[in-house]
């Protein structure tokens, strides 16, 4: 009925013994009893080829290199992977280490096996400038191969597991890097895919080699604790056995010991001593069916008192990696807290093997697809992120963000349940539903109440996203979103939008510069002007007309220089400048500012920035500075920063002017000096609101309270006339001594 077996601190056999076992193909053959004779023959063919390819190669431990591929294949056989996967496991280093080509593998073993091996092969290091760049691109290649075929990552995790078991044979200088990589990347991927046995083993092996002294100390402490707590555990075992026997319920009871790295991490994160970690030991109750899990829970709760808030139902709401169990923590004899987990046999297979359980199920029931979908949503999201992100390092950042072990479970208004990473926000939820919902999100309701988009999700929330057709992502969202999908979608949209806006701005600027040279408009990109545009692009070094206009908008090309070149090229085709247009555009009565100034109304988007040093608003005299790669930056003409730039970089300034009808409000600063008193801030804020000025920022002086103090406000106003009205409204407020527009240095 029950079996109480707590593992020792290090259940693995010695590396030498493990390698000796792995040296024999017969040891692998013994695990292939689930395969047909034809499949076993195919695996043997792959073994012979790999053995010949690796002939003469020796592992760091002194054994033939072939012992490593066999060990990897053995792990895959334990997961009951198919023949193609085992063949790829045996051949996984053939391309990288033996000079075997992919076409050769296709010819000998077929395209599926060759694709698996290629997905496991690192990229050539010569192609990259840094190790990090090479690593990021190699991971991207592996993860995308894994998204297409999950067997890639299963073989890779088997490969990493064996490498970690034999890490002691590797020079000690490499332990830290390999162990850190295992903890940061491979263990979280194993957890994300539900491979909990592999996850715990990788963590403990990495911990052992990353912090050898801490590992040894904790191992001794755990061994001593086993002896001290044996009596308590034995008593709990006896009482639980009796309780289930009295209830006439057939169960299997197993002891569970917390992994060393989990104990260490809990001690480190919560600043606990080893003696203060109370949940080192626990029990797993394996029952016949789902109903039996809840019945067993009732039996245990009658036997011992449950700890409030320590019950979790992962059967009704499984974890994102497919894990299902009931968890409850009970107060046992002598006040000891003990965790119990109730699950069925099928749930136990998934809990230990995760996405690999699909093949375990197939081995016993070919029709079963109970775990077919495990991890597929996350794997599919890798392809979505790749579609948005071409930079390998950025892609890997997004993937690491998504490797969260914990999750919160929330509902759509139609009661569809969704799992999100802990710390995810409303915006993450919107993008999880659909990219268009995320792009168009303007507000949200949680449990019927309106909340900010940056609000974090909590278990059980019912979330409704409110969208608007004209809305688009806000760059500020990147500061709080947590999922890789949301981050990559926002960045991609902003980049696309910024390039489009820069292209439109560049077209306006180039057209303005051409008018100043006497040409009415920019040549069309048609068959008639094809030769002219080819010469223009050769001159500028751009690949297309759109690229050239974008570079002009971003300030990477000077519009006037490009315009002069276009005039020269048009002259060759017989089109001459119009002297009347040239004189009208170039000079005004002041002979300084072009009448054809670029007109700004606030709708230009990311391609035009309004300088924070002087905060120009409609009505101010302004100048435009084309920063290199920054687009157009607008300053007031009396701004000290702009004057310094003009002195150093005058050719990058262009004439700009305000539209008669700006499309939005613009932010500026107000410095309000007030006498200290109760409610003065509220009165000033009320005066600003009554004058229809939106407050965007408030800052109070840091010095100790005095008779008078300065309040700094960021306010959004329509123009200078509106600002004057706002200042008059504030000046009339009691306790206000002085109001002035905040300028640099004030």
C-alpha cells in the first residue's frame, strides 16, 4: 500500500560507473524493448556511424567519446522517444565535431533525423565578434528548431544532463560558466516543459559545481536532519496508513525530499537558516482517479489540521507546463509542517516527465494524446517572437523573460482561463489574447472595476480589455510588460511606426529643400524617373527611395545636400530650376527664415521630438535640429542648448513653424512659489484643472519646510495663449506668491 523512500543527497552513481555503463551499446539496446525490430536496427546503424565518426576522440574523463552519445540516447530511451530521436541523439555531435555534413546525414538516415541533428548543432564561431553574440545566435537556432520539433530540446536536455554528470572531468575553470548557463537557461526550459526530474537534477548538479563548499555543507546538514526527523516521519507514515486503511481507500504513499538547490535558494531568498526551512520533507499520495485525489484530501484534513492559505488545486487549474496535483500543507505531530501532494498515476508521469510524457503515453496507449499539447503554446510563441525580432540577443532576452516557473490564472469575460507569468500586467494579457487587442488597448476592467493598464494580474481576476481603433502602443509600456510576446510585439510596432513617420518627415523635408532650390516637387518613383533615382541612391548609398527618405527624416542625411544633387541630376534630363520659386522660397522680408518652413501640428509621432530642456509650445519661436539618427528635435529659438548646437553644427538646423491648428496639447513647465499651509497643493491643482490644463508631473522642493516653497508642475496646454490663461488662474489662488514658466536653470 505504501512505500516510504527518501532519496539520499546524491542519488547518482559515480561518473566513472555511469560512463562505464554508457560505453556499451548493449546497455542501450536493453532499453529499446518498446521499439520494433526495424527501429532497433535503424538505431544500431546510427550507432555504428557515430562510433566510426568519433573514432580516436577521447572525453575529458579518458573514456572513448562514443560513451557520451550513448548516454544521451539512453536518457531519450527512458522517455520512450522514437527511433528518429534516438538516432539524432547518437549523431548529435557528428556535424559539429566530426566534419560530417547535413546532406550526408540526409542521404544515410533521412531528412527528419538530419534536421534534428542540425537543430542541435552550434553555429560556427568565426561568424561572430563575441562569445555572447555566438551563444545568443546558437540558442536562437536551437529554440526555433525546438519550436518546430520538441524532440530537439529533449535531446539537448539529455545532452546537458550527461555533460553535467561528468562535469568533474572538465577543467575547474569552466565549471562556473557551464553551471551558470545550466541554471539560467537549461533548467528553466526543463521546468517550462514540465520535465521536473531533469529540472531538479540539472539544478543540483549546477549547484554542486558552482558552489562546492555550500553544496557539501548542506549535504551534511540534510544527512543529519534525516536522522533527527526520522521518528516524526515514521509516525506520520503510520498514522496516514491507518487513516486510509480505515477509510478503505487504496493508495500508494511515497516520501519526498526537497532538492538541495531548492533548499539553498529558499534559505538565500528568505534569509533563513537550515533549521528554519520546515518543508524539507513531504509525501506524495498516488490514487486511482481524480475523485480519489479529493477524497484523499478529505481524509488527510480530518487527520491533521491544514495550514490556512496553503491549499492549491492544480487539478482544476493545471500549471502552464501541464502539471496537475492537489497540494496541502498540514500541521503534523510536534507541530511539524508537512506538505502532501495528491495525484493519479497519469498525473505523476506528467509531473515528472512533462512534454516527454507524450511519448511515454504513446508507448502504452498509441491513441492517447493527453499530453500532446504540453508546452506547445510556449513553443509556438517562440516562432511569433522570432517573426517580430531579427536580433539574436534581443530574441534571447524575450525568451528568458518567458522562462517563469510561477504563473497566475485569470479569466476572460467569457470565462476562458488563461495562464500568465507572475508579475504580468493588463497589457501582457491583452497581447496574449491577440496582437491587435494589445495594439489597440486603451483601458481595462478587472472584476468590473476600471484599472490602469500597468496593473499586475492576480489569481482569479476577470479581465475585460477596452480597445479603440485609432489607438497604438505606448513606448512607456516597455517599462512594465513582463512577457516576451508583448515586449517583441510592442518593439516591432514602434520600430515600424517610427520608420514610417521618419519616412514621411524625410519626404516633407526633402520637398521643402527642393523648393528652396527652385524645383516644385520631388520626382516620382516611376519608370520615367527610374534612372534619376538610381543615380541619387548611388550618391547617397541607400538601397531604396524609402531608405533615403527615412535617413533624411532621421537626420542621417542632410536634406539640402541631397536636394542639390537631385537638382544637378534633373538638369541633366533638361529640368531647370524655377528662379521665381527659388527666390520666393529662400527669402522673406527678414532674409533669414524660409517661408517654406516645415509645419508642425503635433501629429508627427516619434520622428519629431520636442526638447525637454526648453519644452516648446505653439506660439513659441522655434528651430529644428536634425540629430544624427534621432530625427528632428524642436527647441525654442532662445534655448541655450540649441544655441550651443547652432554654434557647433549649424548646417543641421532647419526652419520649422507651428500649424494654425495643432492636433494635441504640448507639455511645458510651471514654477509656482507658495506660502506653506494646509491644502495649498490641492488648491493649486484645482486652479490648474479649472483652467483646463492637464497635470503631467508634480515635484516639491526637498528642503525642510519654510515659510515659502516652490512647486514644479508639468502641464499640458494648447498654446501660449492657453498657458497665459492658466498662469492667471493659478496667480489668483490664495497662498500663491509667484507663477512663472519654468525655463532651463530655474
